């Protein structure tokens, strides 16, 4: 997960290895209903072929 600052620079906050990890990042960012935004492209950009498919490095 990363965030962009005012200049458009991204800062890596961590790597999610499951939907649960991603939900925890979103909850820590202040989204109490994080599971409602997992499939909303305004909130989450999936950088894999298919959303919700995870592989560990």
C-alpha cells in the first residue's frame, strides 16, 4: 500500500499478502467500513491480473 504526497510522490506503507492485510491497512487509514471499498477503483488499484488473488513472494 502506498500514499501520494502533495507533490505526487508515492510512499510505500507496506505490502498486503491477503484481503485481510489490505483491510487492515485501510482500517488503520481511518476507514471503518473498509471491506465496502475493496472493489471500488476510486479507493483501490489492483496491480495484478485479477483482484483478490494473492501469491506470497
